[in-house]
């Protein structure tokens, strides 16, 4: 039994539409589909009582609400602010590296040593600033 020309054409069009729909779904994912939340971000004295050396310690949780099961590369901006609310230091990085895509769901990560110690820093923020679908 062989498929008729119209059946082959219909199958081809169906496959093309499904592939295009998948591409559009991927393209619809954006920075708005991601959220980052910090937990317990603080500077701690990581040395002995006679020698102080403050290090940033804490964690974050990155939530990916994008429907793409393959995940994406996510870039986060981490900023430290002084008492007046002015930025003191900032750094952009990929918490899961540029080699590991973040699948849908919530994923904890370390923020240890993301910023150098500055005694003026009173609080921290983090925001997703870039999303790539390689």
C-alpha cells in the first residue's frame, strides 16, 4: 500500500506546522519567564579571630517557567547596594555556567564569592538579564 500524493503532501504540511509551532514556542521564552531569588546573602568572616577576611556567602534559587524542555543559558546580574540604596558593586554571570542549560523548574545555586567584600554594602539584589537558547 502506497500513500497518495495528497497524503504525502498533508503529512509534509503537518510536520512543517509542528516544527514551526515548536520553534515559535521556543522563541516565545524570554527573560520574563525566569525569576531569581536570593537567600541568606551576607558577608561572613571566613578567617580566624586574629585575621579577618570577609567573604560573600549565600544562595539563590533560579526558577525557569519557560516551556522549552531543553532549557536555556541564563545570565544573572548581582548587585550590592549601600545604605542609601546606591549600587556599590555589580557583576553579571551565568550561575550554571555557559555550558549548562537550565531546564524548567526551580534550581538552587551558590552565590559564594560573587562580589568582593565592601564594608559599604548593606543589601543585595539579583535579576535575570539574559536568556539564550543555543
